[in-house]
């Protein structure tokens, strides 16, 4: 199980990193989503991997650590909200500028800031 | 004097007022302005009270939900967090007044609610004693800053906003990876508990802890715009409204604060696990940031961009000074943080006033005088506080590369500032633009605060020296957390 989880996290991180380095905002957002999936799994694994153990004391012999699960919940909510904000901003920029390139367009003078 | 529930007031009060402002804002901007102004004044009063309490006693603990550390989240009030609280609200109040005077706050919607949420995130980040809670407050202040940054803006600014969000989301992800690693190794995320547990780590876990330490510093370097993670800063700050960029002058300092807190409390310089790791990594990065900021000032095509590069240069100076991790260097860092926050904000406000005048018009002499004073502050020339700040940093880091870069950087900044000053203000032709006295008051007040910081340098540095001494002797901070086992 450890190897499977490790490979999954690694794969998600690799895909996320690759997509993040693209020049358009849609793949960048997808890449960030993949990265946040990877980090959620990683946080989950930080409390040690245990099959079939509930995170409540006195119910089982060896309960699993509840804290990483709480951390993951917080992280999911935050990354979800942040992704929503970024989608809105990217949509706004795309509707107003007519393209969704992430880097400043060298031909357009208004982009030189 | 124990402050009890007042310790959480800097977080709860702006959160409550922001929600109230969202509800009442449909009845007109007066209510929203009143709430934001009243809230910021109250925050300043509370922060000053907390600072007095923190200076006269040991660090104080606030347990959320009365859960004991390290199981519950705690807020810790010590001299450093109190100083940052006062700096935040002390900057937010004049900048908010300027936003109202210049009408920036009604160019878009929900400015005041976002403003209060931003203050909530900043105050929480400075107060928290829990590493995961620090991440949460980072997100609170960032999500408010996204809204403030694009306030009243259109296309190009939205796209600069997308870049800013993307960089910060990567930073948040790295932060979570670092926290996951730290938790996997130590089983705690309370900062004092981490500090108590890390020295006793078994050999096999030390490498993982080093990874976590470097990842954390990487995150703080992103927030603090340290080379090579600085690319988001110039575009973002130059594209933001001037008043928002002025508040952001304290937001970048959150990265410096977190690096200082972790570098003295969790990973102190004499810790075997991370010895020779943090300071030697921060020093060259800080120096390159400083140099790059100075070159950027020289090459900036517009005044907001120049102010953004000045902010970058100040962050480089902060990290350069901090990297020594000695009490003297920490004192110099803190003095420079106060100076550069006020000076950076003044420069952004003045750049905003210049941008608001018609291009090519003859700018009023008052504006030129303000620009010159803020240029003196930015370049670190006497008689303003940038000079003693840089002098203390030079004394704290007696290495020739540091001296060469700081002095050379100041010279480049001086060249760049005088070049743009003469290009902007020495113009006999064009229509004369006017500057209402009300709009000049706040930048002048910020510059006067710098004068006060210079005149009162003696008492201020004495207070900061005690703060730095306590930072480098974190035993009282750890004791205040009341950890089980008396650790």
C-alpha cells in the first residue's frame, strides 16, 4: 500500500507540475488542482497509513491519527475556494482581453504595466 | 497585566466588522466607511494596549476553545507579534484614510469588507502559535488581497491577478507539503512544541526535518518575494491600486516575520538538525534580491513599477540583515522592517497621486517635495530613518560582499530615484495640475512618522534590542505554551 500511495502522490505532483508550466491559464488551473490533490493525499499519509482503523479512541485497539484528516479537510476547503477565485479571475481576464495567455503579451502595450 | 480575551480581538473584530459591512454596504458607502475606519482605529488601540502588555511581561497564551497546546490551536502574544500588530494597524489606518480621501474605495465594490478581512488575516498570521493555523491565516490574507488587488480594475490587472494567485497557490501547496513532512516526523504542529521536539529527533528523521525546514523557508521566501521566487511582486504591486499596494507593504513583511519566527524559535541557529542551512541560504538570496531591486529601480518605466522594485529591494535588505540570526542583526532587521514598511507605503501613495494627474502635466511642487522626502527615505540617506537602519545592518553583517551590495544598491536606488524625480517634476511646459491638501496629508504623515522613528531611534532600538534578545532565547515563549510534560 505504501508504494502505491507514494507512486500516486508522485504521479499527481508530476502531472500538476507539468501542467502548471503551460502558458495558458486553463492548464495552469488544472495543474494546481492536481497539485492540491497530491498534497491532500500527502497530508493524509503523514498520519501513517493504516487500513480499517477508525480515528476514534476507545473504539479500536489502534485508532488512526485524526489530526491529518482534519488538516486535509481544511486544505480541501481552502484549495477549493482558491481554485474558484482563480477560475473567476481567469474568466474575467479572458472575457476582457480575448485570450488566456498567462504571460504578458509583448505586442500589446497595455500589458507592460 | 494579562490580556485575556483581548488577545484574539485583533482577529475577531475585523472578521465581525467585515461581515457586518457586507450586510450593511447596500445602504451606501458611508456605513461601510464608518465601519472600516472605526474598526481600524479600534484595532490600533487594541494593538497598542497589547504591545504595552507584551513589553511588561512574559509572552501570553490564548487557547482557542480552551484546548491546551499542542492539541488545540493557540495564539501567542509576545513582543514581536505585538510589534507587527501595531505596525499593521498603524499603517492600515492612514492608508485607509488616503483611500477614502482619494476616492479609491468607491471605484469598485466591497473594498471595506476586503480591507477588514485582509487585516484579520495579517493580525492572525502575526499572533498564531500554530504552524497550520499560520497557513490558514496566510490563505485568509491572500484571498482578501486577491480581491483588493483587482479592486476597480479591468483586463490587464485581472491577468496580473491570475499570475499572483497562481504563484501563491503553488506557495500554499508547498506550505502543506512542508507541514505534512513536519507532522509526519514530529507528530505536532504547535510551533513551541516543534521547537521542543526537534532537537531530540532520532537520526533517521533528521533528513526529513531538514527537507521540511527548507520547504518552509521556500514558502516564506515566496511570500517575501526573495530571488528566485520574486517574479510575482513587481507586476502585482505595480498593477494594484496605490492604496492597496501601500497596505501590501506590510503583507510582504509577513514572509519576513514567519522566516524570523521559525528561524529563531523552531530552527534556531545553534540547532544541530538545520545548522548551516537557513542563514547561509537566505544571505545570498537576500543579496541578489537587493541588487535586483536596485537595478529595477534604475530601469523602471513608471513610478508604480519603481515603487514595486523599491519594495523588492527592501525585502532583499530585510532578508540580508536577518540571515545573520544574531540578536544585534535581528534588532537591525526589525528597525528596518518598521522603516521600510512606512517608507514603502509612502512611496506607493505618492506614486498613486502622480498617476492620478494627467500625463504630461506640470506637477505641483508639494508633490515633488513629498517625492523627494520619500526618495531620501527609500534610498536610506540621512536625515531619515533609512540611514540608521542601514548603518545597523552594516554593523550586524561585517562581510565585504554585504557592504558592497548594500552600499552599491543604495547608490543605484539613489540614481534611479533622482532620474525619475527629475524626469517627472522638472518640466516647465504643460498644464499645471493641482494637488488638494487633503490628499497630501497622509503621505506627509507617513514621512513624519519616519522622522519620529529617527528622532526616537534610541528608545526604539532599546525596545527592539530586548525583543531580539527574547527572540533568540525562546525558552519563555515555549514555557508560555504550557506544554504537557513541562517541555
